[in-house]
C-alpha cells in the first residue's frame, strides 16, 4: 500500500466512529481461541470478539485508528494491536483460530488469510457486494473493492460453509463463515 493510501486511511479515522458490530460476528459464538480482525479500524469488531471470549489481534494501517481502539479497550484485555500494511502479510501459516474480514476487500490478501487459519479454523468475510443492476450510495464506489455475485462461494469452494447470507438494500452485502478442512 502506498504512503498516499496510508494517509487517506489516517484521515478517514481522524474523527471517532461509533457503530455497532455487524451481526455476522455472532455467527462465531463464544470461544477462547485467537482471532485476527483484519483492517480493524477503531475496533467495533475487535471489541465484539473480546466479548465473545477471544484473544484478539487487530491489524490496521492507520495508527490513529489503533490509538482510538486502544483507548477503548479494558485495561487487561487480551488484545494485540498491530500497525501493518497488509501487502506485507505479518502472520504465520496455521497460526490463527479465526480470521474476521469485515468492510474490507483486498483480493491479494485472501490467500494469506486462508493459509493463516489453522486446519479446523474459521474465516468470516462480510463486505459490500457489487450489483450493477442496483446502484448504491453505501460502501466503496469503486467496484474493485466490492465482491462480485458468487465470489465468496468461489473463494471458499474447498472449505465447509457454516453460514452464508446476502443482505440486500442500499449497500448490499455478502457474508460467509467457512471452516478450513
């Protein structure tokens, strides 16, 4: 990711953002495993994963977002925050129980996500869908940052699908929870 991209994300997180977590996080259930929140931003899903009992690694390129998240964390929370460019994937193979990727799509990261989950581990992807027949005002305007119809099924065709949903409306979304064989 370029320095201009990093600055753009820094700017986007200048103001505090408080939004509820996506309901799909509930698909994961309670656990004591290690979960990675990819592009965690100011942490709405990191906090939800903590409430579910996970030890959480939150990674984002925007330092200001991570600082805002750190200020919201309980004092002894089992959370590690990592400022990183996901183009330089910093996680080992088979290291994580769960990876959550919400409101973020970088196709070059998907294979890293898949390999970082241990066998039997799960991946939750929930992000915006591109439907050329349904113009939208929510989410990225560039279709390269939206899922194509059926793309999640292709990405996880060799995994066990545990949950699957499409959410229509202004800013349609697609979501999957899949288990690695």
